[in-house]
């Protein structure tokens, strides 16, 4: 019985690694396409692509970072904050994400001051 | 279209953080973040900058100057039609309504023509406190609104007063050594400085109901060296200029431009 469990676990581990790599690969394609369209000003399309990327790979910090930027551009500040925080949780030492988040907070604070 | 950034040294800080981030591919991209206005003005077609209870300085008519400036800004940058009628002498109206007794104006204050009597008793922030109730008089403001087709009414208080401060300030002192080399060292010097404080409170009132929709208070100050002669009106406009974007943001949406870094 225990031998069977070990065998199944091993099989899962062997299969899981390529599957995860494949998902990251697909997510990366979505992220890259999102960057291209964002550079052309097509932010809604970029959001769609980056949302797809995080569905494929919920551990992809760059996708969360990009999504946060797009939300910011669309004025969806609560969503932007959530996405930045997720990106920072995934990659706490990524200075570029932190820099983006700091700039975002400056704007968000201004908006919050207006609401207060 | 934005080309991918290469680490060429054009943005040293970005390069540094890029390096710290583990040489990830990154793309700098401009964004414009829309900030929604505080007030929903979609139900109004007109805005009436009615006037202000103003004081603090006898050299300028804070009411008239503020009305002119705000109307001009709203004409250029606002979406609503600006009502062009005589500004109200609100200090007089409010003092009569509320029975506020202001001390007599200073003799020098009577030289300039003004919409209101010289500010006299309004010298400091606390002198404006009794006027708060005036803006809560919905019946009065509804009547004003009815006279202007239910416009959005902009009113409030303006305190623009001189200020003198003394104390130590940091200045850079230029010196040359025996080889003629220039050196700049920060030194603390005691200085007396004169200037002005501008403290406006803008009250936005629904002209259809007379109810206050939104109130916003700002405070700006400017100080000059004692030997600098700057006209009060010039300082007034300089200080107003600083807070006009915030005033306009109450009524119109704003886009804040910036750059962010997209990552692969």
C-alpha cells in the first residue's frame, strides 16, 4: 500500500515539473504579448493578457507587477494595490517592483487625501 | 511606442535597480493615472463663484480677487458654464445675518475700492470661525441658487495675512581657500523674514437645495528676506497658484503622469 503511495507521489512529482514549466512558458508568452500591446496603448488587451498569465501561473511576480501598472493606468487603484502587494509577496527582493509600488503609493495617497 | 530599455547608463538609477532585480528584462512605460473628482458635477450645468468672506490684509480685496481668479480658471479648465454676475459681499451679508460684530477697520484700509468693507476684524483664523454657520444656512443658499438656475455654488472664506518669522535658517556660504578653490559650506544664520499666509476654505453648495456638498481647506505660506519688497497681490497670486490644481480637482478629473517598469 505504502509502496503504491510512494510510486504515485513520485509520478506526480515527475509529471508536475514539466507541467509547471509549460504553464510558466505559456504565462510568459501572455506577459510578453501584454507588454507589446501596452506599449501601443492597448491597456485593456494588456490587462486581459496579464490576467490570463496569472491564471496560468499564480506565482509569476512580473505578471502581477504588470497587471498592477495596467490597473493603475485604468484608475482601478484598489486592484492595482492588490496586484502590487501580490508581486511583492512573491518577489520581496525585486527592487523594480518595489519602485513601482512606491510611485503608486504616492498617487494613491493623494487620491486618499481627496477622499478624506 | 517605447523601445526596450538597455542598460546603457542613460538611467543610472534604473540600471542599478535593474541589476539588483537580477537582470530581469524590463521596459519603462509612461502611464497616466486618472484621479476621479471629489464632486459629481454631472447634475449641474452652471457654476456660480458667489464670493468669499475674506480678510487678513487691507491691501487687496480677497473676495474680488479670488472670485476673478476662480472664474477665470473654471472658464478655461472646467466643464460647467461659469455664471458671470456680480460677486456677493459675503462679509457684509454674513455679519448682518449672524449679528457678528467686527472691530472697525484700520484707517489705511479705506483707500482701495472694494466689494466688501475693509476686513477690519478678520485678522486670523479664529476670526473666521463664527462665519462657519453662514455656509450652513441652506435656505439662503437655495435662494441664491434659484437666482442662478440651480447652479453649483462655490463660496467660502479667504484669509490672506502677513507673517513675520525669525529664527535660524540654513544658507550656503561660498568661500575660497589660498589656492583660489571655491568651497560652499552650509551655515546656519539668524534671519528675520516677512511673507504671507493664505488659508482659503472652499465650500461647494448645491444651488438646488442649499446643502453643502463638499468643503476643502488649504494653507500655503511664503516667506521673503526682510529686504525683499514683494507686493501683496503678487504673493497672493503666487500662493493661489499653488493650490489651484487641488481646487480644480474637486470638480474635474485629473490625470497624473508618471512612468513605471514592466517586467518579463
